């Protein structure tokens, strides 16, 4: 059963590798970076903070509204996130500064650890340790996910505080990045997305192959006894 799963995953991995190579080839042509423009985050995105309802009120939790915290983002792997460990009720949402964020909102942890990034795969809310960016139609959220994921040092440099450090919504909105056109954002995001798929398939394949190796070693030891 495990060997059959490994063979299937090898086929999927090979297809993902070909897809990633094709994506890289599409971007192999030179593009003129002089067309890229410096823009302020706040000019193309709405920065939304989160919130936490009073925990003493049990009616605030246990509902159907996903609630994401920096801890959830630390434990999460992958580009898209759909939920955290806890859920809010409608009452809990109203009893806090948390907002119901739309699909494709880009989540950025604003407190330790600063700079974790994820994309909302469906509507959700966050606590105050997460700032969320809702981009307008001129920007590609997936491109910004990758851009911000590689900008941890920039985000951390704009955080305030000594013991308890945090990047505010205002500071996040004032950050400037040089970005390409929407078309190129989409092409770059698609390429990086394919590469991430290849990495994820590889991680899954390595896990299964490791289990097969452990089974083989166990069998060999038993046969030698």
C-alpha cells in the first residue's frame, strides 16, 4: 500500500517538476525593470487590524468564524490558510475589533514572530497580532504574498518597541516597494506558485520514502535475528 502511494507520488512529483521547469522557461526572457514602479502599500491596499473578544465570555468562542493568530501562522505550512485553532461566534466578532476578512486577504504577523505571511483561502478573522492587507484590483495578492514573505527584515526594521516589538498598521501602510505591472505580477506569482508546489510534493514524497526506508530496515533486522 505504501509502495503504491510512493509510485503515485513520484508520478505527481515528476509532473510538478515539468510544470515548474515550464514556468521558469516562460520567465527566462528578460523584462525591463525600468517599467516597475515604486508604490506605497497604503495606496493599493487597505490595512486591517484584528482583535480578541473577552475570553471570560464563553459565548464569544466556539462559533463558525475562523480566527487566526500569530501562533497559528507559526504552526501553518503553505501559502493559504483557512482557519486557526479557535473559532469566533458572530457575537464574539461584534464584541471585538476583529473584522471578517475576505478571501485573498494577505495576512502578516505584526507581533513576535514578525513577518509571517499567509493568504486567506476563505473569509476569516484574526487577533490583534496580525495585520491584514486587502489589495485593490490593480495588484495580485499572491505576488504580494511572495514579496512580503521575502521582506521579513524590512518588516522587522519598521517595528517599534524594545521588549514588546510590533509593526503598526500605519507603518505597514507607509512601506514602499518597487513592483511590476499587474500582468507581470501574475506571471511571477504563477511561477513561484508552481515552484512551491514542487517543494510541497517533494516534502510529501520524502516523508513516504522515509516510512518505506524505516519499514525496510525493520524487516531486515527481524530477518537477521
